[in-house]
C-alpha cells in the first residue's frame, strides 16, 4: 500500500487580503454594493471517482515503488492516488459607473476528487483466484479510508472557507479579482486538503501491520505463501 502524502497541518483560516486601489471606492458605491450584491456562497464537494484496477505489474515491480519496513515482506498489492481539484466561479458583480472596477461577493464551487485512484494486484495472482480476492479486499480497505477522509475534508474546508470569506465585498478589476480568489484557494486551502490526506497515514499503517503480512502466508490454503516461496 502506498500513499502519496506525508504530514498534517492545522486548519487554515487566512483571510484574503484586501485589494489596494489607487483611490478607495466612494462610500456611496460601497453602500450600493453592500445592499445589492447577493450573499457569499461557498460550496465544497467530494466527487466520487472510479477506482481503476491494474494487473500489469509484478511483485517485483510493486516493490520498486513501495519500500516496506518489515524484513522479508513483499508488496502484493498497491493503492495509489492523486488529489484533483476544480474551482468554478459564478459571482455576480456590479460595475463602477465611472471606472473599470467591479464589486462582488464570491460564489465559489470547489470540487475535490481522488483521480486517478488506482489499485494494483500483483500479476502473479490470477484474476478471480482466492489470492487475488484476498489481496484486493485488503487494498479496498485503503480505498475506503481515502474516500472517507476526502469527504470529511470537503465538509471542514467548506466550513473554514465560509468563516474566512464571511460576507465581505471585494473590489477590483474583474479578471484580477478572479485571479486573486483562485490563487487564494490554491495557495491557502488546497495545501490544507492535501494535509488531511496525509493525516490518514496512521490509519493506513493500522491496516499494513506485521500481523496482516503474516496472515497472507496462511490465506487461501497457502496459495500466496507458495507463490512467495517460489520467488526466493
């Protein structure tokens, strides 16, 4: 089993810094923006992604990817993932009557996914065999942890972003405002989601125990053990 993440960090609540304008918008226009703009909307969802299965890598191939700490242990299966994100804006704006400026409250949708989410079973174990089913069931426990963690991270990210943005009005040029918001999410929030996935490492270690590796030798009437012994 291999995860592509390492250490957790605390929840980020960094506020988006205000845009510095050559001249501050007039109080009258600010009051108009405050009154007419719809409230801030933040949506964060975890999108289910299909698990892809690979049968084209041998035990030796998988061991080149994952270095096991246990002596005389073999990599029979492997779960790999990549965190994917999409950010969409549908923020209505009001234009300044005399300048090329707009005001807006953000309406943002962030979609998180684990794609690709790939499960490999070593090619030495025939598809449909008891050994293949045994190894696949182990890897799917890792998949479940990843999926539950992403769903939890999406909920917490939504709550944190809602606190961070509040109902504040932002002022600036249209393109620049969207670039700033996108950069803020990518630099401040996506590292936090990445950290939540890293935090699952301990839960994965609780699956990848020496006892679990030892159990492989007795599973399926010794089918896995015979394959491993033939490699020695």
